[in-house]
């Protein structure tokens, strides 16, 4: 979903977010450099907050790379830094996890409970029957004549 910022009948920024669940995830926020000091970013967050409240959301969540000045923006809008993660991409950067309570029943102390970090994926043991089935299928496929 997208919310657009408009100035002089022209788009000057946008905010991409997920559906309004208990926690709304912000995927990307972008404001033109020459429009950053005109409160367009604040307006986008205010619109998202109203949308979230109307749908019963309790918080807004986002990640921001630690080397960006946008972290000051999120702090100025009363977002709380609740954690960090290492994003393994080409840039291999650390990202700060920011959250802001917006619901009537949410407080800044509850943010970690609303959106806990996902535990690392656990490798499940392979069922021995799977290997046996895979071997039988392999033998059957090797016995099947191939069409020219």
C-alpha cells in the first residue's frame, strides 16, 4: 500500500507500507531532498497513523540502516529504537528497528511484545522415510524409458 506526499500538485514523496495489522510495517519512505524540511515526512506518518488507528493497529514498525541521517527523523517523530539486525546484502549494513505505539492500548513499553524479533530458523531433522522414498523414485525414474 502506498501513501503519497503532494506539493504544488506534484508528488514529492511516498511511503510504502503493509496491511493494517496489529503492527503496520513500513517498507520504504522517500521524500525529495528539496522537500524534506517542509514536514512532508511527518504528514505521511500522520496519515499512516490515522489509517492504522481506524483499522485497530497498535504500532508502526520499520528498519533503517544505521548510517542514514533518517534515523534522526524517526527519533524526532517519537519512534523508539527497539533493536537491530544485520542485513546481509551487498552493503552488509546494520539496520535499526524503530517502532511507535499508535493504538489506545499500546505504550512504548509494550512495543517489544507487539513485534518481537523472529527467532532464527531451526533446521528440522529429515524424516528417514523421505530418503527412502526419494531413492525409490530415483530408481523408478531411471527405469522409465525416455522419449527421444
